C-alpha cells in the first residue's frame, strides 16, 4: 500500500469523522481544549493501525475511530481531574 494512498485515506477519514469523534470525546471530558491531546492520540492510533494492517477491512471508519476512543486508556488527565472514555 503506497504512502500517498494511505495518507489520502487517513485525511479523508479525519475530515469526515473529526466532528463526531470530537463531540464524543468532549461529551466525556468537558471541553475541546482539554480533549485536544486525546483526539491527537486517537487519530495517531488510527494512523498506526492502517499503516500496519491496511484499511480494506474497515467498513465504517467513523465507528472504527470511535471504537479506538472507547478503548483508549480509561482515565485521561485533564485540568480538573480525569475524563473517562
């Protein structure tokens, strides 16, 4: 799988899913500012996964990325304590 195709797929999924994934994370953590690191980690994990195993088996990218969020570490430190995804 070429790097250009991988990057194009990632960018497409990012553009299509960022709003919904952000809403999910913010609903668990309180604010977008406190959720930025979490979102970065979620999309980094997504990129690592598609770089390693490809993306042909991913039927619903939004559900896949939200599942990554749900299986992220249970407690993320934020300014006023922790948020649980």
